[in-house]
C-alpha cells in the first residue's frame, strides 16, 4: 500500500511528517534526540504516517459503505458488479479517472483505490 501513498504525496513530504511524529513520540517519552523512535511509536499505539493515511482512508470508506457517513459522500462512489459471481467476496468500487495531478487525492478516487487494494479476508 505504500505505492498508493507515493502517488498521492511526495516522499519528501511523508518523510518530514514522519520525522515530526518521531520527535513528538520522543518528547512524550522524554527520550534523547537520537533514541530509536519505533519502540516509542509502538508504545503509544501510533502507526507510521503512511500507514495511518491508508488506515484513515479505509476507515472512512467503511463508514461510507455502511451508511454512517453523510449520503452526499456515498453518492460520489460507484459500486461495480463482478463479471462472474463468486470471484471475489469483496465489493469492488469504481475508481474514476482523474486528469489532474491533485485529483488523485480526492476521496472519491483515493478511497475506492485504497478499498480495492485491501485483502478480501478483512472486508465487510
């Protein structure tokens, strides 16, 4: 799923956000500047930035598909039917095409792309 994030955000920006999160974890735990941040993030139950973006997008897609989000958001999504029954237990969503660079960041595009990339054994 990291390739999905790289198309939406520059790797440079993700690195800057990750460094900030690491500094915040060190500040909370009162650790020195060069201490390893991974155990601190684990102790705080914080996901790394790229995984958090994917998690929040998938969570919002789940809320949209289970009708707990406003209807105007779910109206922007299209459900596609599989060509043959029983091929996948997951409901595939149509990922609209975008002609703009920042259009891929829209929830109507990034949400279905993220949802379709999830393994079938963890969906609905």
